[in-house]
């Protein structure tokens, strides 16, 4: 089937043909570009003709770090992202409790006590005062802290733990658990809950993918293997592959393959899986590791103690020798690697390990990367350039982090951190994402944060000299995202021979005031030439 998209303002992001009015595609591949008159004249008589009505077209957006399964589950939980006090949160929990049986869990998601009138993390006794009969679990917006009430602690068999436990928990002065569970120890909570059946999981994934398409996103790099706090890789892969083979994936998915242990990675490799294995719109991406926590939870691994919390430097989750062992196994077997690093100590560990394994086993074009890349100095950024490591950044994190970074690490290190300008100037490949459901997967506000360096809610820009141009920000979510998936030859720009993946906007984001980019609307999303979303 041939289609012609005409009467638009198309930015191709290609040097040879930067702008045009129309394009034609067949079987998902772009045939030619030009003026509306030219393209319509060349079209076959039976081609479908789609009037863009003056819409502004870009290559389809990509979000290079998110969690589709967790996004769907989040839509089923109590949204605490907008609450501004403990009392307001408590009222939301009580209302849900009144609607559910006492044996049903109350799950609250995305609270942030730093936004409350009293900025104190609640504990299980405060949650008991809200509701003692229902098991309650609330998860902080960073996803690195959960708080349970006493009933929940009993059900997950954590109430009898004491301070000598290997689990990452907090305790009251009397030595009993206070309900605060951190980092991987949260798995002890979620491993108590059933995994959905295959057909139900496929429904979750389809719902999430169609929601993504509404934001002009044509590909996501999604981490889903550990969504249920256990190894459900085979189930997740089966769900995606069956959807792909049935033509029921409206967007492309590049799977970030989180496998915390060597044994899991060995099984994966023994079954013949590698980065690049492709099933239609589903493709296996990098081997994924989480190496530290979050800044807001004070678990990101820093070289020096937190300025606001001198008793801790955060939490590296792996020893250097273990990272080397994992990286060596993945690298030797042809896998791309991507590692969650927020603190500078964590980033240094990972860069050291990358340098070692790439020297031990030279391999052309591995495209290893670091996710988040938040706290770091100029020397660490220079090592990205030297090692040709991809920076996966989330500009939307600035919305909150700009108010805590200086307090956490001091102004000297803060002004060097989140420095997207320098990554661009160094020529580092830098792609953009949201880490949804930590933040929303809406690309346009993300681009706005990258350019304005502001919370887009009236605050003064935070180290504005570290921002990027609109074009650089757009490329983070298009051309650089395609590079991160080894697909820059077929996606990321609009050119003859590339996939017809595009987004149609109601305004030209290159021409509007940068602070209004967040208000631009997606009119249409096209994947393989098929319209997967059209604004009503």
C-alpha cells in the first residue's frame, strides 16, 4: 500500500534535504520527498492521500529509557504525585480503603515528601494511623524507597527483621523495622504478588504502547524483564513476540534486558539471545545493570559524603570485580551494555569496567552506555568521549532535581552535573528518555526542560549555560535514540529508504518560545506508514 503525506512542513533532520512539504511511503519505507505538487504527481493512482493540513512533521520520537509494564501497573495504583502533605496523602488512601475489602492492598505511587509542607518521610506507624486493617505500600517517586504499614510488613514477613539483616531497611530506635524499605530489598515486597497470565500481560503491553503513541513516540527502550521482582524474562519475551508476530505492536520496542546476576545472563546467552535479535517491532537491546540508587533517596553512590547527609555516600550495588565479570561475559558475547548510574562514584566504577573489558576483548562498535549520567565532573564527561560511551539522559528530571542537587553535592560539583551542553560540545552520543513511570513519557516537556533548564513552572533556570538548543534536544529523541539502538541507517531522520516513522505537531517547536514547547500538541503519530494515533 502506497501513501502520500502532503501539505505539511516537514523537517527531515537530514543535511541533504532538510525541509520539504510531502513524502510518499510504501510498505513502511519512504519512497521520495518533495513539494506537495511533486509528490502527488509521482504517486500511483491508487495511493492513499493524507492531507497534513499544514502540520509540522518531525521523525518519530523515541524514549530511550522507560518501563512499559510498570507504567501500566502505575495507572492502576493510587496516584500520589500531586499531594502536598501527609494528610492529603492519607485522605487518598482512606478513600480507597473505603472502596475495597480489608484483605486488599492499598498501593500508593510516586509520592515525594520533599514537596510536602512537612518534608519528613513517613514510617509504618504513621501509615497504621491512616489504616491499620488494610496492608499499605507507598512508593516514592524515585522508585528507590517504599514504605509499608505494620499489616503489610507482616504479610511480606519483614516485621521480625532486625538491624543485622542483610536487607536495606530502616529501623526505629527500639530496633524494630520502621517500614522503610530501599533499593533491591523492595523485591521482598513485590515477590509476594502474582504474575499476570500471558494474555493479560499482552493486554497491559498493548494498552501502554497505544498510550505512548499518543505522545508522538514511535519507539521505546523499555526495561521489563524484572518488572515483577523476579526473573520473568521468558514470559515477557513471549508476550512481546506474540504481539509482534500478530502485528499488534503499534510502536517499536527495544528491550533493555535487566538481569541482575551472572546466572541469569548465562541462561540468556545459552538460549542464543543477543543484542539485535529482532521479531518485527520487538528487538532485544542492551544487557542492563543497576549500579546505584537515587539522589533523592541518598542512595546514589558518590565519591564523597552527601553535603546534607554526611553519614552516607550512597550505595554502590556491585563490587568492581563483579561488574567486571558481568561486563566481560556480556561484551565477549556481542551484547551491548547499559548501566544505571546516578552518582559519580558509580559512574567511575562503570567507566573503569568498560575500559578494562574493551581493552581485554577489542570489539568493533559495542555502543555501551550509562543511564542517567547525573552527578559527575568534567573529567568523567571526558571519559565518555574517550571511550565512546553513550549518555542516556532524562532532562525532565531537572523538574525536581534542580532544587536538591546543590544541597546534596555542593555547588561546585552541581554546576558540572546534568551538563548536557558539554556532552554535545564533546561530541558524545547523548539520547533522551523519561524513566517513566518515574516521570511522564511526554517528549515535548522533556525537550522543554533540556532547553530552558527550568522546572517550567516559574523557577529561574538552573545553570542555564548547561542547556542545549532546540535542534540538539530534538536529536536526542530522534537521531541519537536511533543510534543507541544501532538503527541510525533506517530511523531517526526522514530520508528515502528509511522507515516512515513520523510525528505531526500543531506548531513548529523550532519557532515557538522555548518555554512553550511543553504546550505543543501531537496531531498524528505514524509508524511504518500506518497512522497509529490521530488527535480527535
